C-alpha cells in the first residue's frame, strides 16, 4: 500500500507541477489583444515606410523635372533666342560630291539653341541636296522648348517640310507663336564630326547649332539638273533654314 500510495503522491506532485508550469506558460504568453496590438503596430510601421518612400520618389521626380538632367539646360537663358548676324559677304566655296557640284554662299552667321523634336534621314537619290544634307532637324526653342505642353505635340517630316500636330483640343500657343519658336533646319554638315552629332542626337535633347545660313547653287555634272537652295534670314517665319553647320554642342560634348 505504501508503495502504491507513494507512487500516487509522486504522480500527483508531477501533475501539480505540470499544471503550474502550464499556468505559468499561459500567464507569460501574450494575450490575444496584445498580439493584435503588436501586429497593428508592425502594419502601421510598414505603411509609414511605404508612404515615406513614395513621397521621396515623387520629390525626386519633381526635383529632376525642375533641374533637368540635360547639362545644356543651364545655358537656356544665355542662348534662349536664336541669333542671326548678317555679315559682310563671305567668299563662296565649292563642295563636290557624288557627281554634283555645290557652290555654297554664306549669308549670315547663325546660332540656334533648343530642343530637338524631330529628325529625318532622306534616302539616297531623294533630291539633289541629299549628298551634302541627308538630314533635316526640327528644333523648338525659347518658351516652347521649356513648356511642359511640348509633350502634347507630334512632329514629323514630309518632303523636307516639318509638320506638327497636337493631341489636345487647346494648347497655350497661337500659330504665330509656334512659328516664332520652331525651326526646320536643312543641315549641311561641315565634317564627319558634325554628322556624328546629328546622327547621335535624340528627340527631347537640347542642342546648340552654330554655323552659317547659306544659299546653295546646285549643278549636276551629268544630266544638267540645277537647283537653288536658299535659307530664310528671318526669324519667326515658317520658312526653312539652310544651315552649314560648323559646331554642335550636345550634352557635355562639343563637335566641330
């Protein structure tokens, strides 16, 4: 009996100890309300982090828009208006290329700063000018180049003409203002470096072109075809500029 009694007592003591441990474990465990509170705090912290990250991203985008990553933007105020400087008559010079003779007569020095919005490479044989001027470049300048509404416009070329259209019903510029701030440049590259810059520039980039507005007498050596290509010397018209380009600034690099 004593052995049985002792065993029972041991078992009862053990059971009591296990019960006490279980009670202690239950008491030490977080209550359901406390668990929800911790979880809520964690979720709240995550939301704060996500919102903060979004705000930082938006601020960075805003600052980026203000400062513009294009290094030439810092020169906007200096070169805002294109300059046409008529000079005493310069000596004409001859370019011979692909069986065609080009007599180029400089008429005025020209510098144009703006945003390139369109570029077109004409196929060989398109016209008599292609051998010396394979590219036309569309450039907007002044307030149009800096205005956010420029993204509403679409620019394209057709038969050496720059054509623009827009998606919105209204935009903040009149037809006269558009003429004042858009140039279609028939680009005659002075050398291969200039051609490299023309090929490299992408839509939306700022660019500075420097050189001369010219008159070009074109004579085909075979067949007798002739043509006259003459630049407009008036700013703010829808007439094209025929430009012999001697220097291009694109980003941090100068091509000449």
